[in-house]
């Protein structure tokens, strides 16, 4: 159990870094730059520092979902890249539902940290979330093999 918690924290932290860097870098590719911490802080009325903390906490919570449930649930899929892509797409879809719901619940309507057309924002967000999912899946694999030679350890 402690090992799985460690995997979730480590994998989620690393994956959130990768996702955040990816979402900033996509601006260089012609897609809008997206700042999840800025969005979170604006939606909740928090300082930007708390937006960053929230962003990383959310990343670790979703990684825990992967470690404790989804990885085993997708046991017939052997490709970590495919598992990560499925996971990242699911997290993306949850975010697309959660952001408008949170905006409505909190009475906010703007989402700073995003610039550009809706289609390009969604495309950039999907790319970032898939990068997140793949990183979590690869980190979990790396963690398993580092502990023992058995892949199911």
C-alpha cells in the first residue's frame, strides 16, 4: 500500500511537471499557451501560489486513481503508452466537465491562463493531458521494475 502511494505521489508529481511544461511549450508550436495554475487560482479566488499547489495536488490525486484502479483495470493492455494515452484522455474529459461545473458553482465565468480559440485550446489541453497520462503510466512501470524483477510486484 505504501509503495502504491509513493508511486502515485512520484508519478503524479513528475507527470504534472511534464504536462505543465508541455502546455507552455505548445505556444511555440502555434497553439495557445495554457496555464492550469492560473486558471485554478482565478476560478477559486486564490493567489497564484495556491493555484500551483492545487495543480500538483490534483495531478497526484489522478495518478493515485491510475495506480490503485486503472492500471489493474487495463491489465490486458500491455503497452504503457496506450494505457497512458487512455488515462490522459480520461483525465482530459474529466477536466472538460469539471471546469465549467466549478465555474458555475463558484460563480466565475472567466478562465485566465487560456488564450486563443476554443478548438486550439482544447487541442493543446488534450496534448498536455495525454503527456501527463503517458508519464504516469511510464513512472508506474519504472517504479515496479525498480523494486523487484517481477513486473507485477
